[in-house]
């Protein structure tokens, strides 16, 4: 079979097919079925770069581009476009070759077709052209209504997800076309922010699809991942005033202003249960970023809903924070993840922002144990409520004895646990090894506090040495 060829035999067969297809452009000596069969055969060779050199030349790109966009047959055009898209994916240098031919405008024009295969192929081609080319997408926006075509295609997809249920469920090619359109939209919103206002018109339909689409297992897979990413750069309405019925805010729609937020949080909860921390680093960080963005611009009456859903509750405080299996506790553990640095930073930032960017509220909400690293790395002062009574020079109180108040209950500011629910001290004395480990832990904690320069803390180990309470070991 054709796809079993390799090495010199494969290269020769590709060259033979390309010669026939190139000659056909001038002499029109192939019948449509013959031409389509040759393109289909050629496509079987475009799976890997090896031994496919003739395809990655200017002549090869030109031949396939002409069959893609100059043919009178849509069947031929689509077969050639499949080959072209694969070439652009496999070899980045071919993208500028294609841009130089001027066919990107025809790809943008083809996006106006109400056909999912045309949408899939041309969105993919234009998406690949956002990398490693000098293509001027401004011309495609201005002269070929690129934003309008994208918005129209997403509107068509949204009709597969009516509120009453899926009467006309999307097919596999529908989902693939939607994914390619969303990828293109994200890159354009990232690289061409001057056109965000036009692309943002798709936000209501993207939100509608995300809220109504069936969530598979695992949850973060296409098109859900692309729906989330596409929303990242689209503007959230900053207006805190009620909207007129004729101009609703799609992010916080009536009558259920929490529906989008609840969907985001549900996906987050599902994902954290499903994936490893290493996987979450890549998959869930965009979703956490989206939640941060939405909270920043959420109306004042919506913010408490997000805080209640994502910050530790009174129930969580029956034990040290981060030890239960609630979403809030799992977020706290991720904020200390050693294997997911981007997610760790994003989750910590989310929790800080949910605390109204106030250090005292942050420590009260998550406990100093989880808050300290973020506060120090961001050069934020340690709140007095977490440190008063820790200086041995000014108080006889033990470390952590100074409490804050949550819902009328005193809590340990370090662990976040309700004080009255803390276990009583064990009667059994620690071993020498346990004492050394605990002393080392406290030493590191005090040194961190001293490094902030915010509080006057004297390390008790250092003080003990000065007072001669340590004996030298001979």
C-alpha cells in the first residue's frame, strides 16, 4: 500500500504524484475523479517529514495551493487543502512560502462558506499562518471580514446546544471545526488585540456552548479546553451597574447570574479530582486564570458567590486548612505544589485576589502557613494579626497563640484551624530526634520572618545560644 513506502521509494512516488498534479494545472489532462484520487493518495504520505522533501519546496506548496483555491471543484479543493494543511503543520518554513503566494486571502474568503469541512480546513490553515510568517492579518480583518466569519461560524455551532437539550447534536466534524475556529480566535485575540472588540462578539455563544456541552471524562479535552482558552482574551464587561434587558451581560446573564461561574468552578473541581499535578500544570492553569479575570470584573453582588465557592469554609476549619478533600483544600495544596510552578503561582494569586488583595484577609482566609510564601515572594508585608505576640522580646505568648476571628470563632492564624477544635497536646514527650526536627522547622520559620524586615522577631534558638542555654557537645 502507498503509506507503507519509505526512504527513496517514498520520495520518488511523491515526486511522481506532484509532477502529475503540477502538469494538470497547465494542461487540465485529468478527469475530476482521477485528480481527487491522486490527492487522496498523496495525503497518505504527509504523516511525517521524513522522505517527503518535494512537498516542502516552493513548487510543492504552490501546486497544492492552486489546487486548493483555484479549482472549480469543491471536492478537489478540500482534498488539496487537507494536503496543504498537513504540510504547513509538519514543516514551518512552508508557511511563509504559502503567505508569499497571496492565498491567505482566499482562505479567509472560504471561511464565509456555511460548510463545516471548509471551516475546519481554512481555520486550521489560517491558525498555522499565525506562526512563523509575516502575513498581514489586518488586511484579512479589514478586507475579508475575518472576525465576522469567525463569529458567524461560532454562532452556527451554538445552535447545536439549545437550552432545552440537544435536538440536533453536533457531529464529529462539527466538533473538529469548532475546535479549529476557537484555536484561530485565541491566536488572533492574542496577537491582534486591536481587533478584540470584533472578536468579543463571540463571547456570548462561547459561554453558551461551554455551559451546555456535555462534559466528557477526563473533562479537559477538546473542545472544552479551546472554549476556555478562547475566553481568556475576550473582554469582560467592567460595568457594575444593572444592565438593561435589551443589553444583557453575557458573563453574568439573567436570570441566573452565577451559571457561567458555577460551570467554570465545576470544571475546575472535576479536573483537580482527575489529573495529576504535573498534568494540571498545563491543563488547568488557563481555567484558573479565567476565574481570576472574571472575579476582577465581577459585579459586587457576584463576588461573594465566588469567594464562598473557592475559599475555605467554617467546615474546612475543623482541622488544619488543606487537609480535607474539598475544592478549597485541594486548591490550597496546589498553591504549595513543588511540581507545578505556574499553577502554584496562579492558584495563590487567585486566593489572594479572592481575599480582595488584602494581606490580613489572605492570612485569615488560608492560614499563614499557606500565605507566607506568596507574601514573601511578592514583597508583601506580613499582617500584624499573624505575627503579634511572636516576638520573644515583647510578649510571653507562644508562637501562633495570637488568633484572628472568622465567623465569630477564634482561629489559629498559622494553620487556619478553629482554636477550640485543635487537639490537646499529647502527654507523651517527644524523642530527641523529634525535638531536633521541630527546632529546625521553627528556626527556618523565624529566619523567614526576620528576612521580611516587617516584624521584630528574635529567633528563640539564637537567643538560647546567647543566654548560654545550649551546651557544647564534646
